[in-house]
C-alpha cells in the first residue's frame, strides 16, 4: 500500500490526544476510520505504534521514534505548499539557550544587510535539537554532540565552560574553580536542552546529588534559590545574566563545541549562505 499525508496526520492526532474518540473528532472522521488508518500505517511500517491495551492511548517506543519523523515530514510539506511563504520564505534558526553567543548580533545584522529578501528568524525552543528534528526550524545552533538521524552538523567554534553558582554562596567568592570543587554540591541539570551530565566528571569522583529542570529559566531560578549549582558555556554567562547567579570559569572542564545543524533532506535554499556567513564571522572576516 502507499502511505499518504492523511496517514501521518491521523497518527499525529492520535499521538497528541488521549483517545481515539478525541482524535477522530479533531480530524472530523469517525472512530472506525481513524482505527483503520492507524492499522494501515502500522501494517506498512511493520511495527505497533500505539499501545491500545490501556484506557488512555500511549505511544510505543517505535511510535515515539516515528512521531518526530512524521512531524518533520508534515512540516516540510506544509511549508512547501504555503503560498504566503513561497516568495519570501524566512530562514528559521533555532537555539536552545545561548544562540551564537557573542556572534549572535553580528550574524543577525550581517544577514539582514546582505539577504534582506530572506528574513532570518531566531527562535528559542527548549529541545535538544532546538526544534530541528521536529521540523519547527530550518537550522539550529547547538552545543555539544548531536546524535539525531538525518541531521548534518558543522562545528563552528568552541566555548569554555563556567560554573553557575548562587551569588551569595561561598564558592562565588573564588575567582575560578575546578570540577572537583563541585563534587559535594547538588548539580542542577537541564535534561531537555542542556548538555551537562554527570559524565563531565571522572568516574568515582562525580557529584552524588542532582536536581533536574526542563529549561534555562528554571535552571537559573533553581541556582539563584540556592538549590544547587550548574555548569554551562561561557555564552550563558553573557546572554543570561541573573542577579542571584554568579558565573566562574572552570579550569579543567573540556570546551564545548558550537555547531550549526540542518536537515540533510530538503534543506532551506539559504542554508549554504548561512553556513558560509557563520564561518566568516567566527574567523573575523
């Protein structure tokens, strides 16, 4: 059988609703029609995407993996056939927390000057790929290793890491720190879009306590409240100042790579120009 867009739209509606009845109402279809469409998609893929054994629908592991791919495919199709965007389609550049660091403003200003026909939209999206894997953006500025299928990455620069501390805490009185200075502290980890994990510390010398948050704002709030300390890139200190947070350099933490990523399939026509401009700005050209 051939898979059509209606199969993907049906699956995504099911993924976002708690029942087949509500998914059917959202799609203006009958429940049996939705069930048949889902079954046909699962038969084509040879995998069960939705667990129907409980009162509320739940995606299987295969369903969760397929959700991002289906959303990206639909987003690309909808953007391609949108007549309002055909002539002046913007280039959506995602980031999770610190954009392009000190190069952000030079990039935006140079792009506006040289490519006024293609607006560059900088979007913060709290996601490991800043919305790129889900098709919400055309390219993304990311930090750390990126392990997502279908993405092309290019390393543009590296950034030193810093410790983020409660401004009134004892460690804030020191001009610099090492990773071992933090092992007795609670480490605040942004598990949604952050790059710091306990693997940053050597085995056997890792902090015992962690506190997880879902975005940069909650990360800063937790640190300012004295609930723990964090580790991030130097750009975070510059772009996210907070009266309750002090940033101090970490002497022995490895630098964090800054990469530009885009989808291998159907890239935005201006992606090549963006990559070239980012390289030029970093090199000082």
